[in-house]
């Protein structure tokens, strides 16, 4: 990747070189614009660059979690497994950068510290951590939804003598746990993917669980050639069909209520979904995320499965959540619950015996000291707003984004935020983002932003800003949709509830098809809800 250009004035600066930043750069270059991506890591790939913990893989099937903007790319790229591993996804990201000749415009190992809107020039001044200042008409935040690790505020964490690894910042050279006693804090998706593999190496593994999670078996396998051929023969139709789905993915949505079928039919549907595996479980009936009674049927089914997989009934009980299924993001695993049947694996239920501190030798709960050689923090992320809030973003009249978002993020369509002209967000809060198949949602946003910039160039417009009233109406709508679901009923990262002191606000928007329609309508009505000058 090249060093910084001597010309520090750009049409656009893109923050982050994950899948969003890579594609944004491609689109801007297609328009002949002078753009540059600034990336903190020493490689591209975003989530898939940082999350290298054992077992890290996507929970959306690889034939769907991939770019569709280039038919040649989607036809030629060969995924090897149903769910791609982190390593394969990282190879894919690098391949795209190479294939479309993007590397020279990506600046690695550089962090954006601040971006300030200049009222006089109607452009942005961007401060990097290498003491360079850049100027650009547009800034695009392609900073990712899950990119700032949440390091829990546990007393004495720094006193631990052994190595501590956060799953979201895993050492690139890997970690060998052979013969070690390992402690894992957390039982979210990252823990659920890594625990079975850590258990294969570790001498002993102690898992500290604050809240249990539901997990559906992945049934991961090498991709079936016949299936790949059939998808590729009709890739455009396959993708178009996914856009019609609530989560924007091929979850085989069943348009029936869980309460409108017989017990036998319901059980058969759940058994089928369990046997096929994956997140499609949540689309077994059309009211699982809307109706608590419907959800309870799914809950009872999975609770029965956990009881069948874990030999010790008391342990099975501890591993069983009592919250609605899907309220916290559903997990997808390979042998997670079964791992607890191994004699060297122990579960500590922090609800019964709370964690008091970490000390030099390990972890102390109220009742016991657990000595470990290494500690794994599978404690998640400051989701959706963390990365943007870490940058000193100042809009019109020097107003800071932190001030504007003090009561929770406020955006128009998750694409822009009023008072911050010419600043775009890719999959920002208020868009389907994490409640959808992320890659197509990224592509949709990038294309919307690129089209908007092209429109502005063609019509010699220099400034776009979301209107406060349109934004307020949108924020109210996002909340209204969420309040009719099960989502507000648990302490999830969708609500920011996992980060101490973070305002509790439901951040993603549920419903891909209506969202796409709204975005189309806004453009068709001359960027309704935006002020363009
Ligand atoms: P998650 O899903 O946020 O999980 C984090 C886990 O860490 C969760 O079990 C938390 O318990 C636990 N946690 C966090 N802080 C603490 C403290 N202080 N003490 C004990 N336990 C704690 O993050 P992941 O990385 O697993 O997954 C994030 C997303 O990435 C996932 O949804 C997929 O989309 C991919 P809690 O539930 O808050 O009680």
C-alpha cells in the first residue's frame, strides 16, 4: 500500500478498509473521484482482519455473505465451506482489493483522530494520528458495527500475570493453549465459536458465564458442488429473492404464525430447522420476533435440545437462557453445548456466584478463586456507535457528534445525521445493518451514497445535510418498529446494554424490504428529507 499522497485534498475520505470501505473506494474511483481510505490496521478486511480467535467464521452462508456488484467476481470466487472461516473471508477481502486495483488508495496503519466540518469551505478537515491533515468534500464512515472491543470494567484486570486475549483483537500468529489452564469470560457468539476449539487444546477450561445464550448448530460442511452450481446459474435471482426477505438473507421465511399450526406441525418445523442449522431457525414462523407466546414455543424447543445435549441436568439448566429467542443475537455453533460434557471443562454461573475481581493468579468469584494460565475476554463490542464515537467528529458550528448523540444515536436512514453535512455512514444505527445480511446491506448503502455523490456532482451541488424533522420522524419510526418486537426485552448489544453507561436505545432497524423501499422513495422524491445546496 502506498504512503500518503503529497496532495492532501480529496473528494472523499473513507474511514475503514473493511468490506464497506473497500467497496466505497471502488465506487468512488469508478466515478473518477480522488478518494482515499484510512485504515487503522495493517491490513484490509475490518472484522475479518481483527477477529482471528479459534473458530471465527461468519454466521451467514458464504454464498450470500459475499459481494454481488461484480458478476465475474461472484462467479469466479470459490467458497470452500457453507460458512466461511475468518481466514477465507480475509483472503477474499484481499483478493477484491487486488482484483480491482484498490491498494494504492488505501493507507494502512493510520487512525483518523478527528474530522471537523469547515463552515467556510463547506468541506471536512481530517486529522490523522501521523500528524497529517487531510481535506475532503465528503467523509464516509465505513467504520463497522462491531469494531471497538468492549473491555469489561472488572476490578484488577491489569493485575493478571498471564496473557489476556480479547477475541476481537486476537494475535495474528495465533495462540497455542496446549497444556494450559484457560479462563474465558463471556458466552456470546465469539465465546460459543471459540470454546469448543480452545477445549481441544487446553488442559482445563473454565468459562465464566453472566448470561446464557441460545445457539443453533451450524452443521458446517464443505460446499456441495451441485448447490453452488445451482446458485451461480441464477445468482441474480437468488440475490433478488433475498432482498425480499425480512433479514435480507435466505432464511426460507415461513409466512405462518407459530400459534396457527398444530403442536406436531410446529415441532416438525423446528426439528427441520435444527437439522439444517443456522440463523434460519428464527424464520421458522413469521411471529417469533413479534409475539412472546410464539417465541415461547421456540424457546421451549431449544431448551429441550440443550437438555438433550448436556449430560448433567443441573449444568444444562445453567446453560439455558430464559429470555426470548433472538432477543440477543442468536448464535450458531459447532459442538458448543456438547463441549460441557468434557471433564476438563467447567462452567461458572456468575448469576449464582458473581465475579469479584481478576488478580495475579486468575479470577475470584464471591465463593472461590480460579487460577488460570491465560485469560480470554470474549466480552463483545461497543456496537454500532463505538467506532464513530471514538473519533472527534464536529459538524456545523463545531457541534460534536458525542453531544448530538448523548441520548442515543440519531440518524436519517442510518446514512446521515443532521448537522454533519457531507458525512455519510455505512450501515449506521437506524438502518437494518446487524439485523440483516451485512454484506448486501453494505453494498446497498455504498451504492446509495455513491449515487448521491454522483447526483451532487452532476448538479453542481456542494452540500447535503439530513433535515432534523425527517431525522426525528425516522428515529421515531425505528423505535416504533422495535417496540412491537421482543428486542427491547433483554440486555443486548443491539440496545447498547452491554456497555456500562451507554444510553439504552435500540439501534438497528428491523425490516429489509420496507427499508429499501424507503431509500428508493427518498431518492425518487429528490432526496426527500435532505437539504441539498
Ligand atoms: P457479545 O455477544 O456481546 O457477548 C459478550 C459476552 O461477554 C456476553 O456473554 C456478556 O454477558 C459477556 N460479558 C461482557 N461483559 C462482562 C462482564 N463484565 N462480566 C462477565 N461477562 C461479561 O459479543 P461477541 O463478541 O460474542 O459477539 C458479538 C457479535 O459478533 C455476535 O452477536 C455476532 O453478530 C458476531 P452478558 O450477556 O452481557 O450478560
